[in-house]
């Protein structure tokens, strides 16, 4: 079923290298529509999965310095804030595989996750990510939040994390604007508000 304005590439016309994505998306949300639309631009799809995901997100590039667990936390928060069902189902599975509890994963839907569930470093990453999501157009990383991040991360790690988060935010916005993904409900009030930090420095 077509959700957005761009017609999906028929599954039997997709390159074989995308078939794993077809199986995954069909299992997660019941259809592979997202990869079918992505496939109209194979160079960009290959970049996203082979360069960004494999090398930057999963740290296949030895120059990456920010650990994958931190990137997973940011990705999970972005998905929950934006309501991308494909992102959320995939993120939930991976998050639990690397040690986040089901309670922590569920808390990512909350406007203000329970601080007792997360470490000081994780709370700083959640607040940092909340400043970058597209539902918070006035988001700003102020000195207090930066200081909290710097207790646990170098400037190099912070910038790397910001780049990774920015790509997820942009792709999520594209997916939603083009009707490429089913949506999870999000809190409309929280989505429109400029949220304060979970922890005050």
C-alpha cells in the first residue's frame, strides 16, 4: 500500500542487496515500503547503509571515537521523539541486545524519562539529543549542558555524536514528510515544547 507521494519500487525489482532490509521491515512493521522508496536512489541508499551505518554508527571506521552504546541511546531517543515506527521497532531490538532494559527502552517515549533509570552520562546524552530533534526547533546546547557532556565525553566524541544524531534527525524528517514510515503516537504537547534538561548542572 502506498503511504506517500513516491510510488514504491516493486519488491521483485529491488537489487538483491536490499532483500535483507525487505525481510527486516516486513517483520518489524508489516511491509517493506521504506526500503522500496529508498531504492529509487540506490547511491544514497548504499551510502546510508554501507557508509553511514556500517562505518559511522557501528564504528566500522577505526577513526570513530564515540562508543556505539552512546550512539544507540541517541538514536533511540530520536526515534521515540519523532514517532518513526520502523526506527523504533529496530532500535528497541538492538537496545535490549546491547544491555538496555525494557524499562529503559519504554522510558524513551516519556517527555522526561525517570532519571533513576539512567547514569549521569546517559542523562546528558538524552538532554543533548532532545536539543537536536526536529520537534524542538529552538533547541540549544548551552554551557551547562555542554559541561555535563564534557564530564564523560571529549569534544571529538561530542561532535561525532552530534553528526550521527543530525543524520538520524534528517532521515527521520524525510521519512515522515514523504509518508515513508508508519508512525507511533507522540505527545503533541511535548513535541511542541522546548523541554528543560532532565538534570540541572
